């Protein structure tokens, strides 16, 4: 995946807070992010649509206060501004997240990441993140470590790997290869012979 870097401008300095963004639902690990931020003593702002109201009411709302705040469901420039002014992103998938668009959006603004290592996040964030298991204490340590990663390194990783231009170039390359292959001879691989077992209906 790639993003338009103009939509996520680099900010050279953060305000010392952590941020979390996404759909507020159990598989996204919002509660874990709030717990880790409390343990680390780093203020956290949560942004996103409440997909599971019961989860928000029972698991997230009791953790809210001066140090952990819910900032609502922001979009466009408002969301970019909110993310860009923070110092670190908490990324907490509790399932095998296949990519993680929120990660590259935050990285483009200069945010390093404290992540639960599920799915593709290590491929996406590489050395501009600190990783933990799905444990609040572990994640708190990762959060403290991540906040010191240089912001410029996070931005450069997105500029190198996750721009809109690179994504489109690679899509076009794949389509071109597929179109060319339609007119190219290819060798059928030698599949092993496989026969279904005979049944009482085989003679019908």
C-alpha cells in the first residue's frame, strides 16, 4: 500500500504524547493501548469510530481520564493534525493484521511506533518501531523505547517504501506482466496424478 505524502506532512517535533487511531473494537486492541500508556506514564489520545459500543462502554470508558482521552472520530486534515502533533503511535492489533495503513500514515508524520507484533507490522515499520507481545507491561516498555526513535527515520521509511507513486508503479508493473504473459507460451507443470477413490456410485 501507499499514501499521498502531501496528506500526511512531516512534523519535526512531537508533544510528548502517544496516539492511537483505528476502529474501536476488541480485535484492534484499544484497551491494551490505554493500559500500556497508563503503565508507561505517557498521555494517550484515542481517535476512531466506535465500532463496538459495548466494548467502548465497558472496556475503554473506565480507563478514560486526564491521561487517557478519547478525541472522537476525526477525518481528513483534522486527523492529520491530531496525529502529527503526537510523539509516538500505539499500534495494537490482536489479530494478524495484513498491513496496517494507520502505521504508515503516522510514520509519514514522523511518529515512531510501539506495536503488538501481529501480522505484517514488522515488515511495515522495520526499525522505526519497538515490538511487544499482547501484554500491557511489555507494550509499556516498547512505548518508552519507541518514543526516542528519530522522527526523520520514520518519515524516510515511508518515502522509500510506501508512497502512492511506488504503489501505482508496482501495480502497473504487475498488470503489464500479466498482460504480456497472456501471449507467452508457458510450460504446464507436471502435476502428480490424483484419482478419487472408488465409491459404490462409481458404476452409475
